C-alpha cells in the first residue's frame, strides 16, 4: 500500500510512475487526497478539543485548590458536555481513516524508474541468457506428460480422480526427484545465508492483506470458508508476515529466510495447450527466499538474489533467460520484477520458473513492518522475495531436455540427492 504522504507530496510523479503500470485513474488519486484532507481537518478539531479539555481540567484543579468550588463545578460541567463532541469526532475520524484505506488498497505499487513501459509479456526486456545451449532433440522428442507416462513417474489421471485436474501424483523416481529438488534448493539457500523456516500453509485475512494478496487476488486463492482461512499461494505470504507489526533493530537487517511449502492456486480461467501437464497446476511445491532489507540496499540485494537464482538453474544445466517485466506484466504489489524462464525442449518455448521482486515499502506499509535507525527513529523496511525455485516447470524442462534413448539423464548436481543417474 502506498503511503498517503507520498501521494500528497509527489502526486504528479506518482501518476507518471503508475502510468507505466497502465494505471491512469487520476480521479481515485484525487479522492484519496481529498479524503486525507478531511481526515486531517477532523484530527485538528479533535486535537484542539482535547487540548481545551486538558486546560479545563488543569483550571478545575487550580480552582479546587483555591477553594472556588462553585466555579470549578461549572467548568467540570462544561468539560462533561465536551465529551459527546469528542466521541463524535473520534467516530468521524475512524470513518475517514477506513474510507482512506479502502481507497488506498485500490492503488498498485509504483514501479521502479528502471521498469520498461509495456502492456504484456511481449514488452518484457531480456537482460540475460546463460550459455547452456538449447537442446536439439529432433522430431521424436516427447513432451514431459508423455515421458511421465512412459516411465511411470507422474500420474495425472490418478490425481484427477482423487482431487481434479491440476493435482498430479508423483510416483517412484518422480517422487524422489521432487524430494531431491526440494532438498537441493534448501541446502543451497542455507549455504547462501538464508535461515530455513517451516511456516503454516494456511493464512488469515491479515496475512493475505499484509503481502497484497487481499483484496486483490482472493479469487485465485483456495478459501477455507468455515474458518475464514486461505491456503498459501506461496511461502512468501506467511514468512513475510512473521514480521507484521514488528520493529526491527537496524543491526538485525537484512533478515534472510527460506522455506519450502506446497503452494495452492485456483488459476481460474486458465485453459488450453499451455496448461497441459506440469505447465500450470493447482498444487505444486516451491522453495522461497525472502529478505527484509534497509531501503538504501534493497536494489543491490535484488541483484544478488537474481544472481543466486541464476546459479541454481545453471547448476541444473538448463538453458534459461532472465527478463525484466514491463509495467503491464507486473504484479499489483511489485516495484521491480525479474522473471526466469527455462527452455522446454519438446514444447519449444520458454517456461517461467521463478520471479524475484522488490516491493519496496508497499508490503511493509500494510504490515507496519519497520526498523529503528541509529538515531532511534523508525522507518518502513523494504521487502523482497523470490522463487528458488518452483518445481513443476523445472521438472518439465529436466524431463524434456535430458531425454535420451536410454532414459532421462539426471544433472550431476542432483545425483547425490536422487541416488540415481538415469530415469529408465
């Protein structure tokens, strides 16, 4: 959530940056500023009335000590009459604050000045491509869903029987590959200085609001209606919310956490060939990295996180590219996002496997996540997160790119985790 002070003091700049995300509702911005003006007016009235009450209370004490009881009682009666006005102003102030927040949550985060303009993925900017060559598999190459059936490692029909489409069952070496990737990613993260945590996989509304999933994406989350809880769409949500309503010491920054969780997404409206097999699931496994950082260092940290995720995909010997998302392809909460895409050898297209994002103060303002500087002043921290990595499309690319006549080759980095070199 943007800070109202930023919108008031930098209205034109905010509108210019928001236009990069194709947000041009100037009327809503003005409505927020007008509501804040009214809120400030009510606050000033309330403060003046409370100050007047305090002066009367002081005068009453002085009169009582001087023995002027009648005059003191008269002032006490005036103070009592003011209480109704104070209560009414408190109610008006609370209503104005609720109205302002209800408007503020409709405004997306302003993108970084680095973000390119554009309306869709076609306008994203490629910033890196690794040196692993795109495999030449020939016409006999099979997509991963056919390989999964051939080697009996993923059963899509069984998952459909149990839960529905988008909930596959991993079997035998397919299940071991899942576990191997999770452990590999966690070991790499802890070696890079991230503290491993194991969060709940259900969240409450406050947590969903804190990281920006609510009220923007409730239709994409699974809702446990009886308890008003949501299944996590990513470990980012519970892990970042560890620090909701927390004031960190300056020396505690950066906070670096990693977590494995299953992730749940309804993916409403998804259909067609691009969602076949592992390309788009309702439940999938992912290792997440989260950092809470000083504002002066967050973009340097974003680059470090980007390079870290790149090192994981390099270790898996997969061809990949990194793109900086344009304004029209960014999430509601992000200020700058890098997407990682691996090459799918049999599908002949790029598959997104990770996003690494800086949210600046957008999430921390919602969560009241702050740090205290050396002068004992509090400031909003910056939050960052990244997939390191999401498994489904990594598995799809590993199966497709490494298929041979003898079976599916396992990258060397994973062999100590799988216990086998080939799926056959």
